[in-house]
């Protein structure tokens, strides 16, 4: 399955509560209405662990460089690319997200290699 991982922080003038409400009322339903989107999950990062195996630096707790991670599952990267160029995404959703809510961000796209579930 194709995935897009969106790493980002909110603007300083945006509260977590306001953003959560916008996501529940608008962002989530809008993304899920696009034909290629199978699911969307938004994660509020509370912390992390950082290390470096190459340099022998053991893992230690620390803050996440990004407060939010969005995980979008799509039917294919090609179909998702079409939806990203749709009026709904390009002219309605993205301008709001970009200008009103988000500060710095980084978007990754790829194909799922493994997915497992425990009983």
C-alpha cells in the first residue's frame, strides 16, 4: 500500500485544541473524501528516543523534532498524486493547512514493505 508520512509543527499562534477540532471537522473528512485515500491517522507526538548505531551512540529520550505526524494510506502513489492535484485538495484544503495551521513540515512518500498485526 502507498503511504505518505507528513511530519510537521503547528504555527505558534495555533492551539492543539483548535487544530484537533479543525482536523475532526474538516481535515479528516476532506482527506477521506478523496478517492485514493483509504485511511488517515494523525498522531500528536509526546516524545521520542534518539541514538546512532553507526557512531555507537546509545538511545536516549528526547523531544520529537515534529509535534504531529500524519499517516495517509492510499490506493497508489499515482492515484494520490491525482487527488493532490484536485480542486478539493489543491485549491481548498492545502491553502488552509499551509497558511493557517502549519509551520515547518516534511513530507515523505513510499510503498509499504511490511505490515504485521498481533492477535
